[in-house]
């Protein structure tokens, strides 16, 4: 078969692959190519794997013609085969002597530590694979790539150490049609392409797959399409390195890595299109020296006029993970910028600028603030000798920064990182806004005056590391109402503690409000009254008076944070006579966030609000339900210790599952009611109501008011039956004598009748039917 015929056959194969998914799957098997590459068409086939003492580059026993590879002959590998290249210089230096090698299956290349190899002219068919399981240093030749996204040619690497594979795929000349697809995989290896051959004929797609790290050497150039998948990396090597790519696409979570260069840095020159998805990572960690001038800039992309016309990425949606370790926590320390190409009209440069960091050098006092007061000098507080201004990141550590000049106050800097220091408000400065604030470790927010309302706004990130491991703290004094209106993120915990200011207040009280959408925060929240923050960490909370009143107020389940890395029973801890107040109808359904009430605590639901909790609640003592609203527990509680109780002082405490009261003692004050969700989608609950086999129900009046929730009632007909309770048969009559079913409609009266159903386990389920009372008028 001549070359023209083979090219037509290859084109036909690509057409078949693009037309039919079934054909794609079928052609993945090398057997489907075998009939095209036979002795009749001029091909010699490989019949077996190499052994460690023989190499297919010269071994006569591995080829169908009984000869070693030689010029004037084409060769074909259809099944999965292993080529071995020993360290010696035998076999013509491991140069494949055939005119052409066609691969339909998989070549596994294994070699000694110093072996080199040159393939010559190789064509890889759709679905073929090259597995480089070698520590050889040279892989040269002319590679013709065929494939599609569904059936690509795959190059994978088996050795896990960087140095063992750092120079693979050198001097390769790669060719393809525009619709061909090449994917690179690896098994824990670092893939370095230091000395590429000629890729000017590669017009297809080169995919850097998940967990692959590919580095391009100096002068690489290709008109092809390069795609970096999530968790993949495409990087540049060496100073002043410029790689030219036709199209570069990076998925969210994919990473571009840039090496340190001179004033222009290292960059990709994009000629057709640059598409960076939101969340793509532009890693400049190696560009900037941490000790050099903060004015340093580096170019990372040069875009041709055609690439500019194709549309520019949203630079602000990308991730720039440069960190100034130990100084600015987790904030980016680089900012993107864009500029016109001075040499090419319509072209653009995109680069990164290292931001300036300014440090606070002295603590504030009540009479002197570091925040632009006329009678203070900026050089007394800031390392650059100027008042805070836009475009700069600010850092304080171990100092006290006091806001006491303008209310409301907006911090003008781009960010403020506080490293285990104090942020205080004084002299009625009650409204403070940050663009971005990072609280690293045990940073403390504290108002220095009582009887006031304070608000913190902007973006707040709570972080911890090895140097700053402790939780952030908000200290509440003397009837303070403190609102964190910021959107909170990060993974550090937040402790809110109530303290007596100067020991003068016999009955300290206060409120902490969370009103931001904190779904990107995965830290714990603890609210307790204590005199020592270390007690918060250890759990040894001190005893306080029942008159103590510290309230956490929220209105939306998202105020409490997002999904934890794993389930934590104490994601929210409220203890020591403190209170959780819920001010709006909401459902708590982030199941990784357990609620923990280790000591007496209060739960308040405002009027007309219905709060439903699917989260696991752990009780160590008494939980007191307050407020006129409804709280529905739709999970099985966990009891710490011998017993726990719920006291319902006001409103409705409802059950959403059969086991919602399991193991508890539940007491209802006069005017409070037990709610039963008769419209629950939980089949077990609909069948047996609340299981009170090991529950103690009581009330101050001797009657337990039952409010039926969740269903539409018709006052003109019988409604039900509705499953109310399941209990031991012996307890049934006493239970019935206690119940008082609250009328679910206005107008005429209501009568209640009960249905009893005996269960196989010795319990009985009590259901209720509600009927209207009919009025008879007799005239005598």
C-alpha cells in the first residue's frame, strides 16, 4: 500500500471516528487496524514483548519477517507491546532502523538509566498509547498523531521522581491535522519537555490531563490548541522563556506556572485565542523574589491582535496564589494589569505586579490612632511613613489598632491582615468597613465602650497556620450589640465570649449578630460566657450567673457557615446560659454542622418564624425554647452523659421525625405547645408520629397542647387520621388523658376521636381524627 493510499485510509478512519460513537468504541481495539497493516500492504508486525536481554530494535525473534528492523521496510505494532532499551550502546544506539512504525495498540517503553532512543518516523492511530516507563533521557523522532477527544492518542509516564523523567520527549517533531487530539497522562511523575523538536506542524489539541505537570522549554512554538484540565499544570522553564501557542485554554482549577525571569519574566505568546475559565490558576510563586522591590512587575502573556479580538479573559476571576508566608496570611500578593503592546498595534500584554506591603510599627492608644488623625504623624505608625491608601496591603501583628476618628470608617487599603493582634473601636466609632480583612490566628475584635451597637462590613477571612493556630475571638462587653455583616470565609474557628468590663458589671449582657452569606466559611463557632479564652478551647467553661445574657442572632441558615470538611458535632456550640436567636424562617440542612449545647442554653425563635433543623443536635444539659415562633427538630438528638432535657417556655417545639425526642425529658410551660408535622414526607413519621417509648413528656398544667402543623384542614369534613404518637401499650391511657389538640381552624368547634393501632413490637400508635361540631337548634 503506497503512502497516498495510507493517507486516504487514515482520513477515512478519522471520518468514521467523528461520525459514530459506536464506531469510536469499536476502533479503540487494535484488532480493527490489523487488516490494514499486513505483509500484503508492506508491513512487518511485532509478535512478542522484549525481554531484559533482548531489544526489539535489533532482535530478530520479535518481528514477523524474522529479521531485525531495517531500512526499506515499514513496521506495525497492533497489540500491547514492550520495547526494552538496555544501558549499553548496542543496537545502533537504540535507533529504530525501519522506514516507518505504525502504532495501533500500546507501546510500553522501559529502559536502563542511561539508555537513549530515537524512533524515526512513527504514526500513532486513534486510541493508541505510548507508556514511557523509563528513566532514559532522549525520545526523538517524527511523531504523527491521530485521534479525537473521545479516542485520543495518549502519552503517559510511569516513573514518579522528577529527575527520572525530566528530559523525556526531547527533540520530538510532532505533526497532526487540526482535528487530531493528543492527551498526556502520568502516574505521579513530573513531565519536563526541555528541548522540544519541531511542533510547527502540530495543529491539533494537546491536553494536559488531571494531575499532570508539564514544563515547556525555551523556544517552544506550535499553532495547536493546548488545554489544561482541572488539577493539571502547564509551566515554563528558564529565564526569559517564551513559548508560542496558537490557542491556550485552562479549565477552572487548571494551573499555569511561570518561572522566574528578568524584568519581562517568562510568558506565553498566544496567537489565536486565550481562554482562562474563572478559577483558573495563574501561579506566579516563582516569578517574584520575596526580598526584592515591591514595585517589580512581570509579563506573563503576550496576545496577538487576533487573540485580543477573540476576547480577553476576566483577569479578576482568576486565582493568583502568590503568598508572602507568615506575613499576609492567605491573601494574594500580586495584582493583574493589562497594557497595549508597544510594538504591535492591537496587541496586548498581560502581567502581574507585586503589591506593596506596609507594616504597622507601633500600637495605638485611646488618644492616638494610626488612621489619619491631624495631630498624629503617619511615620509613627506605618513602615512607609504614609497614611493608609488604596493599592496597598497592610499588616499588623502584636499591636493594638484603634478606630477613633471618623464614623463610619472605611479602611482605604486593599486589605488588612491582622496577625494575632487586637482590632478595637473607641469613642463611638461603631461602623467599620474593610475591602478585605484576614484575621490570622487569635485576632481579637473588641469594642472598648459599652451600651452601643457596632457593625463590621466587607470581606472577612478567618485563617490559622502553624505559627498562628488559635481561633479568632470577638469579645462582648456591657450590653454591646456587635454585628459581623461581612461575608466570612476561611477555615479558622470563631469564639465569641462575654466578659465583665473591669469587673464592674454584675449582670453582663450582649449580642453578636452574623448576617453575611458565610457559605465559604468552614470553621466552628462557639458562643459562651467566660473569663478566659483558653477555657473556650479546652471546653472547661466557667460557671456564670443565670442572669448572664449573651445572644447569637441569625436570620438565615447560611449565616452559620458552609459545608465542613467532615462532620463535626460541635460546629456550633452555645453554652453557659447563652442563647441562639433565630429571626427568620429558615431550614438548617448543612448536615456536617452539628449543634452542641454542653450546658444550659437557650433557643429563641421570633414571632411567625419557622426554623427547621436537620442537623444533629448534641445535648449535655437543658435546652430552653423561648420566643413565639416554631422550632422543628427533624433529626435524632445525641445525648452527652446520663440525661438531657428540653423546656419549652414559649411558642411551639415541633418534631419532624419519629426519633426527634429520643431519650429526652420534654416539659411544656403554660401557653407553649408540642408541634407535630403531619405533612412530613418522612414515611416512618407519617406512620407512627413521635416515638415516645423512652421519652418523658410533661407540662406545667398537666395537659400537653398538641399543634398539628404542615397540612391544610377542611373545617366542614373529617380530617385525618393523623399519626400522633407511638408508645408502650401500658402508657397509652395516661398519654390520652394528657393530650389537648389545638383547634387548627377558626369558626365552629371541633371534636377529636382517636384510633389505636397495635404494633408487633408491643407498642401502639395513636392517631387522631378531627371533626367539626354540628349545632342543633330546638324550638319548643
